[in-house]
C-alpha cells in the first residue's frame, strides 16, 4: 500500500505541474488546505477524501490519478517499451513523437 501512496502522490504532483498550476492554485480549486496538498505530494499521506476534488480541479477523470505505470519504469524499460511499440503508431503520432524527441535535444 505504501508504494501506491507514493506513486499516487507523485502522479498528483506530475499532473499539477503539467497543467502549470501551483500547489496553492490546486488547493483552492479542490477546496482543500494548501498544507494538506503539500503533505499529499511530499509525504505518504493518502488523500482519500480529497481524491475526487483533486481530479475535478485538474479536470481529469479519477482513474487518471492512478495511471502511474510510467512512474514505476526505469529508463531501460521505457526505452524498450517505446521500441516495441513504435511500429504501431500512425504517421501523425510518429510525427508528434519525432517532434517531441527533437525538441528535447
């Protein structure tokens, strides 16, 4: 259970940052105390009551909070996954991946 807590906490932080929202802003949107959100992101606090509010504030479905498979992968596993699945991408998706990778160099 501790691993799930840590992954969920990392995922909430990841989603918040991806949307360019500060902790204070998310706390206000989710109607929770900013200190509680900080505890959720940086400690092993399981935000059971706040989960629905956080998902709603991030404008995502609740299940997306638990989409943290990528957080469990190391670089080798991620690279292998990409290599094994690249042939299944459409031309548009492949172009998007190319642009994304190119922008990182």
